[in-house]
C-alpha cells in the first residue's frame, strides 16, 4: 500500500511540475511561430493544460483501465468549474464578455449531454469514442481558425497576461527558440512519466482498498491533473484577463469530454457502473448549469458565487465518498 501511495504522490508532483514546464514552453514556441496571443490563450493553453488528463487517458486505456480514464475526465470537468473557478473567483471576481464565450459554453454543454445519452446503457462503445474524438478535434480546429481570422490588435494586447504570468523563467536561455523546445520536450516527458506513476499508484490503491478505479479517477486523479488549469486561471485572473481564465476552463472541459474520453473509449470500450450514470453525470450537468446561470445573469463570477461553486464541489465530494462507502457496506 505504501508503494502505491508513493507512486500516486510522486506522479502528482511530476505532473504539476511537468505541466508547468510544458505550458510555458508551448506558449513561447507559439510566439516564435508568430501566433497571436489570443489564439494561444483560447486554444493552445486549453489543450496543453489538458495534457495530463490526455496522457493519463492513454496510459489507463492501454492497461484496460478505461473506467479510470473516463472518471478522470468527468472529475476534471467538475473540478475545473467547482474548485478552480471557485478559487479563482474567491481571489478576484471574474468578469467576462458573455458573447465571446457563448460558443464554448454551448459546445461544452452539448458534449456533456451527448455523452450522457451515449452511455444510457452503461457502455461507451469504440465507435462512439471515435465520434467524440472527431467532434472535439473539429471544434478546436474551427475555433483556432475562427480566432485567427477575426483577431484584432486589442485582443492580442489583452491576452499578454497569460504570457507574462505563465512563461516567466529565471533562466534566460529558456527564452530562446531552442531552449523553449528543450523545455517543451522535457516537460512532456515529465508529464508522461508522472502520469504512468499516477495510473500505477491509483490502480494499485483502488485494488487494495476495493474502490472502483472510476471513483479514484473522479477524485484524486482528477484534482491532480487539473492543477495546470488552476495555475493558469489564477494567473489570468490576477492579470485582469478574466475571459482567458474562464475560456481556458471551458476549453479544457471540452477537451476532457471529447478528446480525453474519446481516446480512452476508442482504445477500449468503456463499461460504467450505475453510480456514475445516476450521480456523477447529473452532478456534472448541475455544476455546468450553475456556471451558465452565473455567467448569463451577471456576466461575471463574484466572490460570493465563487464560494457557492466551492461549496457545491465540497458537497459533491462528500456525497460521492458517502455513496461509495454506503455501497461497499
């Protein structure tokens, strides 16, 4: 058991540090390629901060633990809204331009509903995973092209906060093209290694404690792999670029619901238990509905609303643990 806990802890530490390296280097490389920072913030940052979930999904799917992969993705979506946006809003209220985020909100909600419908029979087939994967890829390609086509000087200037906060480094040579590439590869390698440790430790601990791997994915693994989104969201909010903080979370959620789950299901058909179907999916839809309502009514997430999101997430975790213990008893 101690060995599993050490793997779990070590994997989380490696993912956090590797994700930090990976995101910072990816942003600098995009700048060398002369990509507008608004494109970097809305698409590239969302995809790179989802890399830990993506790697965990591939690792778990390869081991036949697709339930862990799906649990990680669903748990990360709930964590991104409840914990990450909640903490971000508690630090400083989050102002948004609702029109600029409307498309992402619709796609995120639509993907969640589609996933719920696909899994009514408690199974996600490989062809359904391929549909999710294709849909997610199409969205990000379209979103990238749309931002590129409609970019404005004001948008580029507004998005500088992501670069200033996330890519800061004490080593000057890392700011160079080759230094950024080396940091990118090193960060990716650390994330892969950390994800392997995390999956091995989570599967081992779940087996020893008799806990379904999907439950571990919904809690510990989900929170650990969501930490890069937390760092990016807090940085964006402090720099008063709140749309990028929310946009990063929405983009990460879309990536989790389509790319991450799509890869897991395409590699191996996913079987789910009734707890996931009747509790976790509805919980995800509820927290999404609360967020949409907050953004629709106020065009912001206030500190009080951030506290509400945190309370919802804490309540969700408490109920999940209670139901799991109750079902085992």
